[in-house]
C-alpha cells in the first residue's frame, strides 16, 4: 500500500494544471461511482490526476492506481480497497479497469460494502459498462471524454481561455460569436492545423511523431481492445486494419457489405458487427438516413472516419477537401446531437435542422426552400444569415 501511495503522489506532483479538458468541470465528482470512458490518447488519465490535484489536500484520502500495476499480480481489487479503506482512504481512482478480469463483480461488491467510499474508474470507450457481468446500471454514472475540440486545441496551443457555445447559440447568433472570437484568434489558420494534428493532447509532444502515435493508437485499439473486450478472433486483426484504412482513405465511404465481405474474407454479420464495434471504439462514425441504431443485420448508408487526424495519419497529404470538411462537421456535431443523412442536402441535426457543407464558393441551391436550413462554409471567418463558418462548430465543447 505504501508503494501505491508513493506512485500516486509522484504522478500528482508531476501533473500540470495549466491545460485542462472540458470534462473536468462537467463531471459531478460527488457521485459515489463514476466511470470515464474514451478512446486511447484523449487524456482520461491526466483528467483524473488534475481532479485529484485540485481537490485533495490530504494524500492519504485519495489514491490513484493503474490496473497494470504489478500489485494486481497477487492482489485483488477487493484486497486493495479493504486495505485502503481501513487506513482512512475514501476516494479510489482505478485506471484502465477493463484490463482486470473480474472488475465489475468486485467493484459491485466494494460499492455495496463501503457506503462512504467514492470510486472513479476509466475504461476504453469500447467497453459497455452497463452490460458488464455485474449489474452496475443502478450504481455507476458514466461520462465520455471526447477528442480535443478545435476550441481546446487553440487553448492548448496559445494558452488563451476561450468560451464554448451550444449548437443553438451557434445557429442563432453565429455572426456575433465569430466576430467576438476574431479579436483573439485567427480561426482558419488554427482550423487547418487542427484538422491534421490537433485532435489528441499528445500533439504537444511534436508534429514529427504525431501521426505515428495516432497509428499506434489505432493498432492498439484493434489488436488489444477489440480482441480483448469484444472477443474477436485474432485472425481478424489484419482484416480490421485493412477495413479501417479503406474507411480512412476513401471518404465519404459508402459500404457495399456484400463486396466488402468478399474482399476482406469475412461474413456479412461479422462485418456489420465489426462496424458497430469500430464505432464504439471511436474509430468510425456510421450514419443512416433515418435515426436508428445499427442492428446486427443493418448496414449504415455512409461511414465516416472518427476525425480528420485519422485521415492524415496514413500519410496521404492529398486528403479530399470535401471529405475532411464533412468529417469535421460530423465529428463535432454528432458528439452531443443526433445526426442523420439528408436527401437534398448533407445532414439533418436532431431531426429538424438541415445542413449543406462546402467551400467558400458553395451556393445555397440545394437547401433553397428547405425550412431550418443552413449552409456551412469552409475558409470564411464570419457568416451571414443562414451561412455559418465551418470552424465555428469546433467551439461546441
């Protein structure tokens, strides 16, 4: 236990509070059982460090433990928490809990056994907390940490604190919002940099290694998370990697399930299941023309790679401009709103608002006469009436 405390305190001592993610202030930390999910590299561990550092003055009341710690070679979660609680500890933070085989059963037991214990766990975005072996649906409140928004990227780059705006604020008052932001930033320059290397906090480690780190994250998600958590056979790994490459370099991707099944050498149900799990792993976004989830036998009309950085990670500097515009819009808006494909335009948001996405010279012919419709343009700083700058949707969180 002493070794675990030393490791936890060392990590906190080396944690900077200068740059923080949006979720730090949105989580209700008073809840007794919190799960934080998210893809690899988005900053879940740092988020925990920062909360602990700004909240706890007494180091013996809170403890961070990685589930990869050798302690668990001959100890259980129950052993850890019983010892921790007996020594006055009340707040336990368990990182990457999905790497511990019986995590749900043991956490249910300690949650029910220690009424004054507060538990925070992090896990892969692909892990369905509420379908775990033990029933945690009545106990745990789950939060998802997304990739950096454009707003966060600019903050991390410049140190300037910038406000976020709701979807409704943007579509109703985008002109005033954009003009206010232009006093502090050059959005188009920042936007173009963000699209290539701004979605993950490790961009601060240098552009030279950024794409390599993104590819490493993709490979680990497929090789470790999908195989370990979802139980895919390891022989599917190269096929899933090839499929991810096809989606990332052929956007927007309209899947022909039959042909893809033959090309990849997998069955139709396996391929559709793989698409569902790739979306859960935050590698792709699947869209339909109607609001509905992806069932076992339901194929999406279009597949988008999760973010534009994944497009550039494969080394293709000639990324299709139209594809990256749509991918950015889909990524930022779908995080908190229902997004479907439109018949006359590109997208429908929340079943009500129609959007056409294009370049600065795009006209509004495709949405003419459509109620609650908007033209989203790239390479403009300020919009007019129903014409909104594309970059502004990067300020939604």
